[in-house]
């Protein structure tokens, strides 16, 4: 049985362990399984084909159709960067620089070195190198997101990527939002292009006369961006197929209902398909939170978006104990997990699946979104079971190094031959055997 309580058009489904089936609860918390929309896939396929054939001409056509009828050029020139710094509030510029410093400091700790392990007969190792060129996609359809520029470009810069470019949709007047340009310059982006949506992904993946082909594309976007990344994966590397943003608040009797409600609302305002979830061990807290959601929703600017999000994806689960609540949180594998419990650090070791773990009631998701340092590009829709936040490793590639002496190869020949024969690859075994048979002692290749 599922009880849905309606408050001022904001509905959150309430489940209670022991009353509702575990299957129903898991279905509400699990990944939102959505089939690929064939019409969207077809549109994206057509856009990719146009960009492949017509290059910059196609980008201008789509830019004028979708973003700005006044779009004249896709490249942001230096005068636009200078104008951006003059028009952006100095307080915002300072805030972006504080965030930049924190992001760089956090990601520098992730750097790893190449290594070589030597012995008399074998040398094994791994060489770690940065990618040559990375493309950042920064969405801007509903609002500018300078934080996303920092959170995607700076880990690449720390990794050592020498050439970072960025695509983002222009405003209606054909200009890029000034805050996006300031963020791009602060993050070390070499060039910015006024291209949005699927055309931007196609341009960076395939290359055009103006936009160079990149090795990897990172950054979130709408369903068309995600579909373009899906179709072009393999031609270009991608970070992830990002889904709707989500938060799961894990709360016990010590949690403040006002804070829980505020965090659910802040997540719901992202988009109509955002997921706001509360798992609590206290029945009364669940209803207090609903009352706070009702009261505070009317104070929010994006009431329609919040209502749609909570109507369709808002979930509250009441559990008998904290261990069961943690188990359900791990099953959900949320993008953001807030631990609003009496002893949050004792819960942290029990969390197996989460993009970002916010420890304690003062560690609000928004501090991670903007200023703390870890990238806010996180696995969504249950992919935290196997995925990780965007990090330095996403911009590095590794090459194995192998050297065998004649003696080492001779010692390896028997097991090598056994495995190759079992797999039906006799030529593999023969390639190794010939080296032993054709060389005499004293003429070993080193």
C-alpha cells in the first residue's frame, strides 16, 4: 500500500517498512528505467550527420534555430572575454576564484606517478600521461552555470591536459553569458565556442574547420546532449551519461525538519525530473518534513518545477532502524547522500554507494555544488554502484610497460603455451617459442 499526501500541490510518496512491500520500496528508490526515445535518437543522429558533412555551417544553422537568431560567429573572441570581466560583479569573480583554489587543492591530491618495477629478468611498469585535448560542455539553456565550468575544466587542468576547449549555448542576443566566460578563463580553458546541445557534442567529437576534435568530452546537459554522447562514445571518450540530479537525506530523531525540507526543495528546483528522497527512522519527522515542504515551497522561485519534481519523484521511506535505512540508501546509490543523524561518522564506513557523502547537518549539498572542492559532476540514477565523481583520473591514460629477458621468456613459455592452446591460439604460442628456438646463448636480445 502506498499513501500519497498532498500539500499545496506538492506530493511525496510515503512508504513504511513493514507496511509496504520491500519490492514497492525498492522500485521507488531504484534507477528510473527509461527507454531511449527513438524520436530523440533520430533527431540526434541527423544532427551528427549534418555536423559531419557541413561542419561550421551546420553549427551556425542549429545555433540560429535553437539558441539565437542573431548568432554571427561561433568563436568567442578576446574582446568578449575582456567585456565579461568588466561586467561581472567583482564579488562573483572573487567567489569563483575561491572555488577554483579549493577545486585545484582537492584534485591535486588525486595525482599519481608513473612507476617501474625492476628485477634481473623482468621490468614491468605503468606510464601515466594526460590526455592531449579535452572538450568541456557547459549547459546554459535555463540559466548560466559557471560552477560547472570550474568543476569540469579544473580537474583536467590539474591532470596536465594542455588544451581544454569549451562549448556552451549562447544567450538569445548571440553572446555568451559573461559569468561563463569568466569561469572559463579562470579555469584555463583555451577557447570557447557558442555552440549548444547535440551539435556541440558532435563538433567536439568529430571536429570542424573551427572546433578541433577532442579526445574526451565532459560535462552535463539535456537529453539531447546525453543522447549525442551515447551515440558518439567510442569515437570520443565521455565522462558519463548523466541523468537527473538527486539527493537522499538519511535522518534520525536528531534531524531538524526545517533543514531536511530545505534540502529536498533545493534539489527539486533543479528540474522537473530531479529526485528528492528522505529515508528516516522517525515517523513523526516524515510528516514534519512534509509540512515544512508545504510552507517553504511557496517561498521558492521555481515553484512549478519543484511541484513537478516532488509530484513525480519525491519519496519518503520510514524504516524501523538505522541499519535498514543505510541498506536502502546503498540500494538507491544516490548522487548526493546527506547523513543527518546523531553520529554521522559512524555511518560513513557503511555507505558503499554514493556520489558524494555529506557528513552532518551543516554539510549541505550546495557547499559541495559550489565551493568545497570535489567536482559536482557525479554519478546519477543508481550509477554510483559502479561510477565515481569526475576526477583527475578521468583525464589520464595509462600505458603498461613490459620487458622480458630471454631467461624470463623461457620460464614463461610452458604456462603461456598451455593457455594459448586452450584458447585455440597456436600462433600465439609459436611466436614465443620461435624466440627461444632461434636464439643461441650469448646472442640474447635485451
